[in-house]
């Protein structure tokens, strides 16, 4: 009987500890920043490269550069998330107009948008904070 009780306590303790580990791993960590950038790169190569180019330099008068863009590496993540969700058309960026259209990407998941924005915010000469799926989810919910 004692052995059974001890066994049960051990199982409960194991389950509690395991649960705590799952909660801890949900927080962004340097490892998850790296993973997000890697996944974002894959997505960039298939969804964004044709217009914004492999070096993020864009195409003059057609598609804006993402490398060095104050909007891309800035603090206003909401505007960035909205640009990817809803697209952009006829908006002057840094004293330049672009004749192509930024297509909407509503079909991408919150995590995919977070990954691709984290990638462009941390590529070429850009260095900025991570965009999380939770941030994309909140912006998407407010702009339905
Ligand atoms: C069909 C071409 C095209 C594709 C594909 C495209 N974009 Fe764009 N993007 C544009 C154009 C054109 C603009 C500028 C629109 C304007 O000025 O009104 C733009 C603007 C942006 C901006 C705003 C830049 C700034 O300085 O404010 C961001 C950020 C951006 N795109 C990210 C992306 C990401 C990420 C993807 C892939 C998920 C993507 N774009 C796919 C054409 C494209």
C-alpha cells in the first residue's frame, strides 16, 4: 500500500513539473527568436522575394526596400502587421512612390506573419525586436 501511495505521489510530481516546463517554453527565448527567423526566411523566399528581392533592396519605383526602412525596423509593429495582412497601395514611403501593389496576406497564420516580420526586422542591416503570434492575433482580431 505504501509503495502505491509513493508511486502516485511520484506521478503527480512528474506531471506538475512537466506542466511547468511547457509553460516556460511558451515564453519567447533567444532560441525561439532563432527558430522564428529561420521559419520566416523560408516564407520570405516564397511569398515576398519576387517583389522585395533577396537582399531586401526592392526594385526602384516599383517595390520599396525593406532593408533600412524605418517602418520595418521601427517600434510600430501594429502598422507592419497591418501592411502584411491587408496589403498596401499608393502610399508614399520615405519620399518615394511605388507603382506596384503590396498584395494582402490574410491567408497566412498568425505565426507565419510573426515569423516573416521577425525575419525582415532581423535581416540585412536591420536589427529589431521579435514580432510574436500573439501580437499578430490581437491586431487581426481588432481589424476584422
Ligand atoms: C506583388 C509584390 C509584393 C509582394 C509579393 C510583397 N510585397 Fe510588400 N510591398 C510591395 C509594394 C509595392 C509596397 C509599397 C506599397 C505602397 O507604397 O503603397 C510594399 C510594402 C511593404 C512594406 C512596407 C515597407 C515600409 O517601408 O513601410 C512591408 C513591411 C512589406 N511590403 C513586407 C512584405 C512582406 C513581409 C511580404 C511577404 C509576406 C511582402 N511584402 C510581399 C510589394 C509586394
